[in-house]
C-alpha cells in the first residue's frame, strides 16, 4: 500500500509502555480498568489510522504492518479486531458487501490473492487471524463515497457510461489506493448510485443521475467544455515544449552542434504548427459555446459534437514524429561529440528533406534575439561620433603681413683727418 502521513501517539517512543500495549491481553477479570484502557488505545488508534490514511477496508495484515515497531507487530490485534467487530466499530467485508459481484471485475486478484501470498510468506503459522478476512470502517467508506460522487459531479461527465480508468484517474487523491477505490465504488453500487460492468472487455462505470436528464444542448455544451479543458492542457504542454526546444537549440548552436540545433528547431517548428491549430480550435469552441448558449439549434449542436470530437482527438493524440526527432537528435549529438566529420555525414544522410537555409536563418534570428542587449547610453560608439566636414580647398599657408620698407637715413661723411 502507498504510505500516507499518519501521526503516531507520543507514547510510541516509550519502550516500557509500548511493550505492555503490544503484548497479548490478560484476563479481563484480573485488571478490568487496565484491560479497558488498553482496548480503548488500540480501537482509537486503528480508527484514526483508517480515517487519516483514507483506508476504508483493511485486514489484520495491514494493521500489523502499519503499527510495526522495532520489527515487532502487536500480538493483541486478534483480540482487538474481534472486539471492534462485535461492538460495531468495524464490519466484516463479507457481510457489508453482501453482493460478491465485485469478484467478476477482477478485484479478487487485486485483494484476495495478494493477501494469501503475503500471509503464506510471512505468517509462518503464527498469524492469529484469518488471512482472508477483511474489515470495513463504515464511517470512512461512507465519507469517501460522498467525496467520490462529488468529484465525479464536478467533473461533469458528459456520458452516463465512463471507463473505470477515467473515474479512478480523477479520484486518485481521494482513496488510499485502487483497492480502497474498488470498495468505495462497490458501496456506491450497493446504494444504487452507479454500477460497474464490463464493456468491450474493459471495466466501465455507469452513473445513475437522480437529477433531471441532460438535453442535447446541455450535452453539447459539456462536450465542448471538456474539449476546451483538454485542449488548454495540451496548449500548456506544447508551449513548454516550444520554450524548451528554443533553449536547447541555442545551447547546441553555442556549443557548435549545428545539425543538432537544426533538428531541435525542426521539432520546435512542428510543435508551433500544432499549437497554432489548437488555438484556432479553441476559438471555434468558444464561438460554438456562445451559439449553443443563445439558441437551441440542431445544426449548432451537431457542430458542437463534431468540433469537440476533433478537439479531443487532437488533445489526446501524440505527435509520433517528435519521438523520432528526439532519438535522431540524441544520436546526432553523440556523433558530433566523437567524430569531427559527423555534421557532413548527418547533413547528407538525414537532413535532405530540410530547407537548411531557412532553418539556419531562423536559428540565427533566435540567437540574435536572445543575445541582444540594451545599449549603454553612457558610452558613445565610434559610429556615433560626429566628425567635422572635409575641407574642399587646397591646403596653403596663410598670407604673411606686408611690412613697408624703412626709409634710408642719409649718411654723413666725416672729414678725414
């Protein structure tokens, strides 16, 4: 069984106290008060475990495994379970589920045979209870039945008949495991809320609506709503795939794995095409929802069924070519890491159907967009510098200033001596 959180009592760490609680009951007449205290402890603990772990049906083996301590299981469980059965705290599964029709669904394989095998392997003749006896916590199973019914009503199944796996899928968070879920459905069948049967060799669940039946318009609207939910989930997954492919293509490009980047880009392009188609499908669904809400048009109802069917087919249908591209991309990346000439061989052997120039241009554009950074205005690039205009005249020296000639002074001849 899958483990669920369960809080053990504080005394669980007290070795002396737990040895007394794990031991078999003594005669009640010897110590009536102590006997009752011990019984109340185990009854309360078992009911709490069943409630918190959401386990409505269980065996002594389940209880022993749940309360195993230091590789020892309580020796008093047989007495406790018998007391709880007599007091009405628990019911025998064989009595509660009087109609043993659940065996035809294969629940005997799910429930009885594993218990037989486990007890035959681990009991070694010292198990104090019948290995096949199962007990039902009626309060817990009724609470789980209410939650399962509400979950199914909130899901708004369009058809009255739903596959068992679909019902289990939406109720996994309610029940502890599929065995508990099977018993919850059995209880709901017992109370005439549904029936479980085989349809085309598979288990199916038919809900009995106690409300007024749905008309064709309501069914069409519910179908469209279901298709829209499925498409929205698919769109979210596709968008995540596109973002992941973009990152992987950029990483491969930066590492020099050109062909690997192109293959990833091809996968990204295909996912984008599918995403565009699904957006168009969502627009059509929205338009049909408006038409159906405004008028009861038989043709609109038919279009709603047809669009919903196409949308569900697209939403649940995988892209098989993507799986091939994944394998090819991984193999191609490994070859590039080991052999220098792998890109030439890969381009000739695998990428003949690709428009290489177109893909490379797209990859470079993505790389350019991812590496573009805002300009720093504090620094001016060389291209932004303003230079003076080139002069058009020939270079020459500036003219010198003209100095007028100085007048000569008359010379005076000195008399010779």
